[in-house]
C-alpha cells in the first residue's frame, strides 16, 4: 500500500511485521547479516533499508522500506 506521505513508506521492523501480518521474528531474521549478508548489503546500497549502530553497543536499530518488505514478502495485505 503506497501512501501519500513519504514517511509512511519507512517503518521499524515491528511496524513492518504488523502491516504484513508476519511474526516480528520473521522480519528480524531478514535483517541478520549472518543469514542474508549479500542481500542486506545490496538493499542498503539501494536505499531500501538502513540501520544505526551506536559505536558503544552491538545492537543495530533498523528502518525498513515498503519496497524492502514487498521484495521479501510481496504486496502489503489489505486490511
């Protein structure tokens, strides 16, 4: 679902899981470099996903685009 506000085309993994009706762990697993390293690099370069990692911590905070979710899981289900 494309929205008129550009900000709505980007979301946290939790919102993405909710919008696509997927378990949050399913979306999070797509963001694991150990499983999808090449794909993640390509999607970061294409601007479909991004992350922030505090240099003092190990955890990454991800932002996912609608385009990334569509690539992984198909179109957003209509509610």
